[in-house]
């Protein structure tokens, strides 16, 4: 007999409905899966066979053919175990066929050999697609239930093992899922680090506040131990609050890589990713044989921190250019192209020279000018072009500072950032951009108008400070953000002046 | 020093000499170069352009040798006695042990000229000679004002006054007559402030002028960071940045590696 069971698979972040058709007929006892199954699905055969046997059901010595349709989508992952098993049970009439139920339900879950149903990845985007398609019931692993309940209006049926689902489908067991005591949003995100832990560094904090407010990429330059890593880790805590849509976007990504759980079904804090400098370009931007998410996507709506920027392979950094521009990454497959979002803020750190102490007060620098020049030149021009703010970090004697100076909490900084970002959202409503950092050259002219006085000041500054010409548009964008933080509609002299201070690498003393 | 209206005398050699002459020319000040060679045989070769620049900008180039005479190391040292002789004081920025600069200092002392020396750290090899001079009683200086204050007949012009001169350059207001400025600078400046009030390129209100002064006072010739300035003045970071910017493009201070500022 022929059976038909539904499931949903993911391509990138998008769910696709799949029909699992099982035909059992007389003939040589074989078990075949067709319809573009990936290697992981071919392995399902053994798991399903043994799990059914261990659920106390005689596995049929018949010819079993499983077809996954549509056949043009390549299927990967272990979430088809459950629908295949249910399809076989249905086709062999071990469970009752109720037309409505099977039409309006999807099944997802991995089987272990004893019949237990194991957690799968990507349940959130699967549920979102299910709801869109008007599916009513979803049969899923118990471990995924809470995350699934983020999507309202689906009837969630959590299953512990194969035996339970057989009893349920035959009407011998009732399964209830209590959905109502799950409070979806905790409100204020809670981070386990805070800016108030960084003593002193007021100048750097101000620069980072500006960076957060305008979404500007940022380079921290400072000697070892000056606190660059410490500062960078805390940047997500001052980025604008995430709205529900953004929380879901991040959760989807973390869901498909399996970083969500019943304990933490929603990701409500902005991500911070800090890949080591030995990372390959594939791990950085994603891709590979069975396309994997890269660090850039895991940093979506948060911070990608490249510590010791000059240590990264130049070619590795090259691949960042696209994602930085497009804010999404497209991975081409044989018959499909999957795209993942990667709208992150880039924070990089580096020492000022090979020995690390150029311009430092603690230790004398032992590098020659030539060595320093070579070191700085390791960062490619196009990379520098995408970084709006450069700021020097000096080590502070934080023991002395600790008691007398009151340091500001992240939440207070974030309030100002939120206000400045709202101004930008309002201003750029029609332009599909969200922050000053995204302004293109036409928009720059439109929104960063300078009066005659400011123009003259900028000219004088370029001449006197020998700034390089690539600094021009960065200075305007950052000045725009400073004006937004000051709640000023126009860019004024003081905004420009401050913005120019955040262009260290363009200065003469780096160029020799 | 140039901004204070002082004429700078030096030897047009490579290094600090040329830097000094060039700095004067940039500010349209007065400078005298004393050569260790004939005027038609400029040494070093690469300074021929500087030679022309000095002459074309109302500067003076002197030599005690016939036009075609070649430079020799003996002449270098001899030349220095004219440099110090022409001057009212000699500023020795760096001197290694037994260097030519030390010879200049010796001439200066013989000629009863004042010798000024900025402090160097012990162990700094460029400071061995200057530290020795300090021991012998040279005057220790860290700012332009320190030098000016050593001459009774000179008066230190503070920033406001210089600022006006500076702005004059940017905006083609009728130039202030030099002699008049000296005679009656107070009245003239007041008048100029009125004129400038509406036309100023850099907008500075009185509160900011105050901040400018406070901040400028803190900046010496060892680098000070923005955080240190903030701690000492309690002015907020964005205001400090704004002031530093003004001071820097006006040429009073300089940003150095590590993000600190020193005075110029
Ligand atoms: N301003 C500060 N307030 C409090 N603690 C600080 C501060 N600066 C540095 N620290 C302490 O010093 C440690 C070292 O800082 P961090 O690792 O961030 O330095 P770094 O600049 O990243 O150094 P490296 O170049 O070696 O990576 C931090 O873990 C922190 O404990
Ligand atoms: Mg670090």
C-alpha cells in the first residue's frame, strides 16, 4: 500500500514542504530511498529499520521504496527519520490512517536505535514555514517543543519515542503540550558583561558609542593588554535594542546550527563572534560541500570581532568584502543558491607595530620605521575603506581609577544609542537603509550637507593634517552620527572636528 | 617662535636646520641661513630648493666664503659661530656627546648668548650633550613662552592674539600692519574681534575659548592622552576633541602615535 506523510526541510533559512511517499509491495526484501537524498539521509535506512524493530513491531520483509518529493531539492539532515518511519508504519497499516490528520500535520525528528526521538536543528524556521502553509499540527522531538512554541497558532505534539507516536495515532494515548506558561520575551536583554566594568577609557567608550549609534565598523589600535578585547566584547551591550523581528532572525540562525535549546529557545542578546586568526575563508563566510553557516552569519545583527587583524591571512580577509557590502552571503549549489543574512558590525583590533609598543608610555618600541610601515600595510586598502572609525587604546592604570570614578552602565549608553538610531531610521525610511554607515555617495550628498563654514574647515583640516582622501566620506558619515547623538539636524563644526579625531590611521605619523 | 615674530637663524644643514627653515617659510616668518660654503656651491645639493625658497620669501642667506668655495667639516664648525653671533639666544634641541652642536653652544657661551635646552631623559643618547649643557647652567625650557620670558624686551603673545593673525591668513581681511600691532595691539585686536565675530571660520564662543586655554595649558612636550585631559579638566570628551582639533589645525599642538598630544 502507498502512504503519504509530510515534512519540512530547510534550504538556508527557508523551509520547503516535502512529501514522503512510501510504497510497500511484495518482492525481494529491499529498502530504498529516492528523490535526491543526501548521504545523511541514506543512513536513515538503518536507523529507521532498527528503531521500528525496537518499538516492538516486526520489520517487514517486503520491498520498501521511499520517495522524497519534490525531487529537485537536495535533502540533508536527520529530521526525515521520523516521517519515514511513520510512512512505513502507515503503509504497512500498523497505525490508523486519518485523512485530515495526515493532511494537516508535519513530522520532524531524528530516531535513535532504541526508538527515542532526538532533537533536530532549525525547528524555528521549520515552524514558521509550517504556519505559512496553514499546517495545523507538528509532531516533533520533546527537546524542540519550547522553541517551536515561539510560533503561535501551531498545535505542537512533542514525542518522546516511536512507541508513543504509534499509540497516539491509534488513539490509545493522549499527548498534551502546555504552551501557556512560556513567557516569550524577557524584556531587557541580559548580558553577562557590562561597560561599567571597563575603568577609564572614556575616549574609547565615546568612540564606541558613536560606532554603535551609526553602525560604524571600528578598528582599535593599542599595545598588548590595553583592554582592546575587553572593550570589543562589550560592544553588543550598547547596540540598539533588538525588535521582535530581529530576535527571530537571530534565533533562526542559531536554531539551524543547533545552538538553541529548551532552556534558551530565543536569542534575545546580540551575538558576539570572535573567530581565531587561523580561520579559513569557508568558516568565515560559510559554504563548503554541505553548505555551512559562516562566522559572518553567526554574527548577524551583532558584532564580528577580528582580534589581531594583521595576523589574519590576507586572502581570508578578502572574502569579507562582499558580505560587508551586501550584508548577506550567497552560497551557490548545483541547482540552487542559498543565501544567509550577515548584517554585522565589524570590530577589529591590532597592535600599533610588530613589537606592540609604538607610541606607548609603558615600554619603548623596538621597531624600525620600515617595520612599522610594513605592519600597517598588511591591512589591505579595500578593508580599510570599510572601517569608519580608528581609535587608539592606551592602557589605563585601572587600579587607581577604580574607586573614585563612576563608570556608566551599558544600559545608559544604550539609551542614547537607541535615540540616535531612531533618528536615522526615521530619516532613511524611504531608502531601505538603517544607519549612517550604510549611506552611499548619492545619499551622502543628500543627508550630510555641509554649510560653507564647515566645508572650509574640512578643507583646512585635510591640508593641515595631511589626511588621505579616502577619509572624506567616512568623516562625513561619522559626523552625521555625532550630530544625531547630539540631536542636531545639521552637521556642525564640532561634529566634524570630533569625527576627524577618529581617523588615526590616515594621519601623517603612521605614514612616515 | 615664528608666530611670536622671532627671526630664526640656522645653518641650512640636513635635519633640524632645514626643518626649522621650512617651518618658518610655512608660517611666512623671517629666517636667516648661514652657509658653510660659497653661495654658488650650495651644500648639501638637495637643499638648493630650500635656498631658493628662503630667498624668494624675503629671507636672508649668508656666507663668509667666496662664491665657489666648497664646504668642509671645519667650515661647518666655523659657520656656527656666526649663527650664534647673529642671535640673541640659542636653542639646542638635541646634542649627542661631543657633537657639532656642542660647539655652537660653546661659541654661544663665549659670545654671552643665552643657551636654551629642553630636558631629555637620562640615557637618551641624543640628550647627552644637552644634559651636560644644563649642568653648566643652560636655561631649561619646555615651551615657547619659557624662551620669550627670558628677554625683558620681548612680550609673549598669547593664543587669542595669534589666533587673530592666523585667521587673517584664511580669510583675506586686510592684513594688520606689524608696527601698528606692536604699538597699539590691544585696541586693534578688540576692533578685529568685532569684525571677525560674524565672519569667523571657526566658531568659538567665550566658553570654548576658556576650554581652549585650559586644555592648551596641559599640553607639554611629553604626550598627554585625551583621557588624562578629561580627568584633569572634567570637560566632556566631545568638547575636548573639538578643542584639540582647533589647537591642532592652528598649529599649536600635534597628535603623535599612541593617540597623545604634544605642544608644537
Ligand atoms: N580599562 C580597564 N578596566 C578594567 N580592566 C582592564 C582595563 N583594561 C584592561 N583590563 C584588564 O586587563 C586584561 C587584558 O585586557 P585585554 O585582553 O582586553 O587586552 P588586549 O588589548 O586585548 O591585549 P592583547 O593585545 O594582548 O590581546 C583584561 O582582561 C582586564 O582584566
Ligand atoms: Mg586581545
